[in-house]
DNA sequence: GCCCAGCATTGATGTGGGTCAAAGCGTCCA
DNA sequence: TGGACGCTTTGACCCACATCAATGCTGGGC
C-alpha cells in the first residue's frame, strides 16, 4: 500500500564529497565536514583543507541534545553534516519561536558574536564538525576571500529571516504550511535529489513553533491539504501531489 | 497644555561627529557620513576617511521616495544620516511586512548581494550617503578589519531579525506594541539623548505592518495604554509614562 | 478662515485560529 | 502480545484580532 513508502534519509545521498572531493581521506574521518565547508566557503587550497581537518572535531549528538543555549558564551562554530537541528528563541513563559532548521551543510554560530543569539537542539541524531571559536576566528582572519564568503553567507541568512518575517506577520495558516513544505523540499533538493517526498523529521509542535501557529492548526491544515489531494500525509513526512497548488497557496 | 509638547527632531542632536571627529570638514560636506561609517566600521585612518569622502555622495530624498525596490539590482550602499527609512517586503496581493526602520547611522544594502532583498522608502525626508556598490566593494576588499566589522554588523542584524520573528510569531498585540515603543526609545537613545519622549514619525499603518497587526489594533492598543497611564499619546509620538509597565508587557 | 484629503480613532460585528478535551495510533519495551 | 506513553488528529467552543463602517482630527492650499 502506498502510505508505507519510505523516505530517503536525506543525509544518506548528500555527500557529493565522496564523489567529487579531490582531497582524499582525512585522518579523523571527517570527509563530510571538509566537503561542507568547501561548499560554503568556496574553493580552498588542499593545504587549507588539511588545516581545517586539524582544527575540526567530529561530534555526534543523539536527538534532543542541546548543542548550545540562547545567551551562552559562543565557544564553538558548528557545521552540521548529518541530521537536523532546530534553532529557537523562547519567552520566559515558555512560548517558543523556532527561527530556523539547520540541515546538513548549514553552519551554526557563524555570526561570531560573543554569545549565541538562539538555542540549538538536535531534532534527529546529529553529526557535526565542531571548531572552537578561537581556532575558527584565527583561521579565518587574514583570509579575505573567506571573510567575503562568510559575509555573503550572513547576507543570505538575513534575507531568509526577512522572508520568514513576512510569513509570520502577514500570511494565513494555509499559506504558512504550504510555504514551509515547498521550502523544505527545495532545501532537501539542494543537498540530495529533488523529490516530491518531503520527510518531516521534526514534530508538529516544531512546525507550529516555526510558523507561529499551534500544533492543532498545523494538523488541521495538513488534513485539509490532504483532503483536497494537494499532499499525501504519510508517516514521517508528506508527498507533494500538487506543487502548483502549493505554489498558489504560498503566493510568492 | 501638556500635549502640545514638542519632540526633539532625533537627527538634530545626533551628530557626535561635530564634536568628536578629528578628521576635519570634508569637501562634500558629508561629515555626518564619515562619522557614521566611523561608528559602524571601527577606527579608520584619516587617509581612509578621505577615501570614503571621495567615494560617497550626499543625497536628499523627500518623504515617500523609493530609495530602491525589492529585487532591484543592488547598485548602491547607503548610509542614512538623517530621517527614517522603512524596509519592507510585499506579497502580490498588497499585504506588506515592514522588516525594519533605518535610523540615522544605519546602513542599507550592506548584505552586498546582487539584488536588494527588500524595498526601502523614505518615511520622513531623508539624507543619505551613497556609495556605488562597485566602489564600496572595491574599497572594502583587502581591508580585513573592515570586513570583520561588516560581518559583526551582519550578525547583529540577523539577531535583530530573529528577535522580530519571536515577536511576530509568539507575542500578543499588547506585547508587540510595548516592545516596539521600548525598542524605538532605545534606538533613539543610541543616536541622541535617551528620553521618555518617543517620536513616531511613521504612520499607524507602518507600525501595524511592522508588528503584523492592523492599523485599528495598533490604535486601540495605544488608546488602552494611554487609558491605563502607561503612555501619553501626543501628536507625532508618545511619552512613556511607565517604562516598568512596558517592560513587563514586552516580557523580554 | 474654510475646505478638503489623508490619517487616526472608535464602535459594531465577524472569523481565523487558539484553547480545551477526548480519542486514535504507533512504537517501544516487558 | 499488550499496554502505556508520546505524538497526532479531531471536535466543540471561544476569543483576540480582523473587518467593516462611521466619525473625528489636523494640516496645507486657496
């Protein structure tokens, strides 16, 4: 039966590095990491990759692990190589706003400020490459092309944040959910094969806290989209049956 | 009578440069601009200030002028020296989200991407220093300390955007308005004297579009705050009568 | 000084999505 | 194999805020 379909584990097919990386196998087994950095920071010299190898440290975290808390001293920079991380801010009374999900290839703590502005928590089991802030700063300093890439990256992050503000402030529940699904599909597409099967490893509560809704509204909206055959809700994700309809809802 | 009080024009008292800048008077009269850059980019050499003088161009825009449109080719970098600019994104059906107000000292277009991610429009008459993107990029390239400052600046912007996401997604109308007033007060404080008199040069519609509310809700909320003696609504602004109460509402 | 246009306020009413409550339904473990 | 726990779905109801509709204020042009 149809709903028993499985979703490709996104990270499983994403390591272009195993095909393309000319740098060879690192001593710490962090090929993924080097590739990710490569993809974000632009062409690096082999010697620079070696340097990054030495500076980085692979870490695995089970689901629900706190990578760092909002306001904590920013001691590390992370590059997610596998799994999904939620980034969020909380109000004293417990209300939570997820400001983003970090997928494989994404950086955490790149703002390089004294303290983390958000909390980061593993949604799924997560593998990261960790750099100490000091080592990363030291490495980056005096590499203008890298600084430049970093700045571009920050600009992109800001642009995404502004899109999210528009979504949070001015879109309806339907539009929010549609935009979320399409956005997630596109992001998976960037790290693997584009597919209409969109895994949703995060809980409904996470989705609600990302879209400024409640868990019930997210659930109802998905049910509604399913009833009108726009999506098919399956365990651990959705299949997009009509991206046209979703595009129309998301109303870019 | 009390409500006839006047608000200090914020830009009028903000030019610390006229007191502190050691660089002397520029040939194009853009002392403000140099000071602003100074304050954002950190200590620059006098020769660098001269360079910036040559690169920049003072421009005045009447209220409601479009400085640039969302998606337009990013040809310029602006430094606001006087007045207020609204930055916003729009949906095809006209819904609008203001993602920020630029006050004197703020930069526009610093992300240095190919296209502007938001539209920028003068709320009040505005004076800016304009750099061509090419000149700015050229100047900045090869100045690591400047790149570094720019990156820090971007990180700060991102952090503000994330705060705004929390506000838009998870705060009530009362909390939004209270946070807005306190935030604006703090920002005026940074460019002039901290005061309980907070000018609101932007329209209620602007405030509503910034907070993800309607004009009516903003108006009613201000009336409510006035009734409970938390603020005094006067022409062109508010006086904060109880910042304690506002802090409590804003619930940091 | 008057009129008009544009903004702000206020009131009456509607509704999208929140809240509260109760089932479903996997999945993990005994 | 069952049952218990955590998550999701569904239903009934409610309310904060939106919508619709006057009305009021203010400042600029004549």
